[in-house]
C-alpha cells in the first residue's frame, strides 16, 4: 500500500529518510539501530595502534603518495615510543626509514645526473654546431682553391744551371 502523498509533503526530509531506513530494515529482517543501542567505538589496543601507525607510515612512504615527510614523522614517532608493542615493530620501522633515506639519496643523485646529462647534451650540440661551421669554412677554402686558374708551367722563372754542372 502506497503512503498518502499529502502526508509526505508535511513531513521533514530527515523523518522521511528515517522511516524509509526503518522500513527497509524491517523488510530485510534486521533490527534498526537506535541511538540507545549504539555502543561507543572500541579503543584500539596498543599493539593495534602501533601496527596502524606502521601501516600509515607505509602508505605515506609509497612512491605514488609522495608524502615522505609524514612517513618519516610517523616512523620516528614509532621508534620513539617505548611500549612493548612499539618495540616489537622497531626493526620494521628502522628498515622502512632506511629505505626512505636511501630513496631520497638516490633521488638526489638522479637529479644531479639528469642535470649533468642536460649540460653534456648542450655542450655536444654546441660542439656539433662549431664543427659544422668549421667544415663550411674548410669547404669554402677548397672551393676557392679549385676556382683558381692553374699556373702555366712556362711562367716559372728559369734558373741558371749551377756552375760545374753539365749543360
């Protein structure tokens, strides 16, 4: 049976949603949650808290997230904690922190190498341009030499034979 449309107009939207949720729950055979039946969220144990902190650090340390400073602070906080659950995770935290440091070092090295490669490529391009200019000049000189008319052989001055040489 469909509800009377005139009732829907006077009802606040939140009340309509609450009634709809209760109706769906009744149809599904579930008990509807009431504010009195809600329990406060359970506080995680220290072990779960330390593990969760390590998981958040791992997520922040992921290369795609790019949030290494947050990962570092989480790991340093975990390493600073002195409870038993945190101490159990210290080797993992130190390893992850070492990996972050190594990744940062390699990233910086990669940037320096890329800059050096760019400088070398620029120098190579300049050298190639200079070599092309020199080759053009050399070709121009060769063309000038070819364009000069050959000297006649008779134009050379005759030298007198040295004394004592047979005529």
